[in-house]
C-alpha cells in the first residue's frame, strides 16, 4: 500500500527522525539569490537539463516530453552525494528533502552501491539544475552550496529528476497568470512557453499558484517588473518552503502504486 499521508500543506512543519522539514538551512540567502541560482545554468526553462531524445521531442513536439521510459523503475531513485562539495549540515538538508518526498509518496531514495542508473548530487558553482526524469545512466542534481540549499529548492530539483517540469508551462496557465513579455530578458522568452497537455501532462490537476515548481513572479526580469502576474489578487508564487497539496497529488498520480 502506498505510503501516502492525508495531504499536508507545505506550510506545516514535519518531523522525521528528529529533523524538522520545512525549515530553510541558509537563512542568509535571499529569495533573489535563490531565484538567480535556479536561472544560472541557462538550460531548458532555466534549470532542466534535457537529453538528446528530449531535445528532439521538444523540437518536434511529436509526443509527451516525459514518457513512461523516463519514470524511475519500481519508484526507486538511486543516488550518491559528492560529499566533498557540501558541509555536513548541507548533506543533512539534501537528505531531509528526499525524506519530505518519500513521506508523502511511493518514491524511495536509496543510496547507490553498484547501480549504473543513478542521480549524482553535486555542488558545482553553476546554479541549481537537474536532468529531467530517469535517463538510464548517471545523471545529476546540481546544488550550488550558496543559493540552492533552501529545502524547497532542493525538493524542486529532485522533482525535475522525477520527471516534473515547471508549473507555468502548464496548458491551463493562461487562465491563471499573465506573462509580461516586455519585461523578460532578451533571449529568455522561451522559458515562458506554454505547452499543450499532450506534450506536458498536468494529470488533470488544476493550476497551482502554491506549487514548489512555480517560477517566482520576477523570474528572468530585465526591468525589475514582474514577468508573471497572477490573475488572482494577493497570490504569492514561487514559494520554496516545500511541497504543496497539489504537488503531492501530482507525484502520486505519476507514481501511483507502491511495490
């Protein structure tokens, strides 16, 4: 039976083995620095590394970007952490992010032994980024030690590794947000493309302002103005505290049955 809990809002702190989930690690890091670190890599939508097949799919849009072949077999994500890149506290934070996902889903993060398909968690100073879905070999989640150590940011990158793209790519986003194209940095407009539901699956779950996978309002701004403007007043987007209610629903839709 799947280890789902009665869906917990991201704002509620959770405790696993004495570790509080939902608390940031780097309290001196500003939200602007987090935003910059997620955009630093210059990949698809800023922080998603596509393989050659996914790049072809993106160009042709002939099928879904993340098909069944990109799901983790038996829902087990094998991983290794390049310990030399992180402090002990940062390694604990990375494992806490894994625990937050495992607590509310069927996903299991298991430390690699001899497996050839696994996530290598590294801390190169190239921002926060990840491969998309299970690629079948060594793949990466990169967490720059200054800027990527907030719990929600780590969860965000692991969700990319599980096969999730950004919320504002969803097919229904134009009913919920307005894109301020004039404020976007030159050459960065492609990061705000909206995709058909046959290409990027929303699993029938409505748009989520609270998603940990949502861009911040001022992402890729050239003018200081917001680039993403919610139609609902008083809404804050781009939180990096943890999983939202709908984030949890999406994980359990994509990985629905425990082994």
